[in-house]
C-alpha cells in the first residue's frame, strides 16, 4: 500500500498575523493564524506548518501563545519553526501543542543541535527547514548550484544545500522542508530540479515548498520526488482549496488521504 502524499498549508506568521510576500519580501497581511488554521482543518488539509518568519532575524522566540491557541483549534499535525535555538525551545513548543518543530538558522550555526533534539525527542519531531537559493554566477544569473540561507531567507550562507540536507538527515532530522526562496510566492511552480537533487541525497521524507500557483504544480512536485506538498498564498487568498489540490493529485494517480 503506497504512503499517501500529504497536503500541507503553511502559515507564515509575523507579530501574530499571517503574512505572505514574494521571495520573502513585501509581506502583506493574510489573516489571523488561528482562524486560517481552523479553515484549513475544516477543508481537509493533512498538516499545518507554522513559521514565525521574523523570529530569527529579530532574535526573539516563537510566539507560544499563537501556537497554543492554534493547537487548541485543530486536530491535525502542527509543525512550528522560527527562532528555535535549543532543545529547551523544542520542549516548550511541544508543551504548547506543536507535534513537530522546524530548525534552520540555529542548526546551521551549530549542527549538533539536530542530534541533540533528535536524541531527546525522536527524529519524528524534528523537521529541517531548508531555505534554499540558487547560487548566482559572476554575471548575476542563477546557476544550477543550490546554497542555504538563514534568518528567514535574509542571509546567504556559503553552504551547499543538497549536502547540508543529507548531513542533517544523518544527524537525525526526520524530514526536510525544502523551500525554494527563488520560487517562493511567484506561483510559477516548484523548483523541480531542487526537489530531484535533494530526493536523491536523502531517504527521509521531503516536503516541497515555494512556488505553488496552480493545481497542476502539485503533481509535478510529487513526480520529482516530494513526499508532501506545501502551499501558503494560494490557500490564504482563496485561489485554490485543499480539495482542488487533492483532486489534481488524484487525477495524476497520486494517493492522497
């Protein structure tokens, strides 16, 4: 029996409100996180991902109150990321109602954090949130090399993204949330080459994120190797429903819940 592909709604939160922009810039308000979480739960989304997009760049903790209120309203897996720096932060988030916790900036700064969290709570709790950009050549054009970014995509890091995802999985990350910063918010489709490269490098589940604009983009990501597909703005601004995404996946022969 094939494992069902998960459809995930992402709530990018800044100061207690859901926001969405293009390439993580020009953020605009998209609503109340608790209300949107309830809406997507009612629509049949399989999981929710809650990312505090300015927690790391502002050097502050994730908003535990919003996490707690969201967890009280929904009964599907909730992944929370943004500003997670220690195993103690993970413990607080799990107690607030999170099921899984995403790490990026702090894990790149200190990779041992991944094994510390995994050893204490289990790999199934830990999601590597990989914000990836294509490296720019001397001419300013995007190349076929992928590098990591930190602080909500604001800081480029000279770290090969595919190699980093593989290392993180070896250290104990249970899945990879693979976000293309170049595609984010563009609605031009997922970066399929990025998905293929990371899929070939890891055995843990890969979540495709960044670029969803039309229903047909989701089966393309699964064909490239994604185990789950994530979207934000197309759901927030009512351009697609969860049911429409699942119908497109079914039509393409993909097993969904």
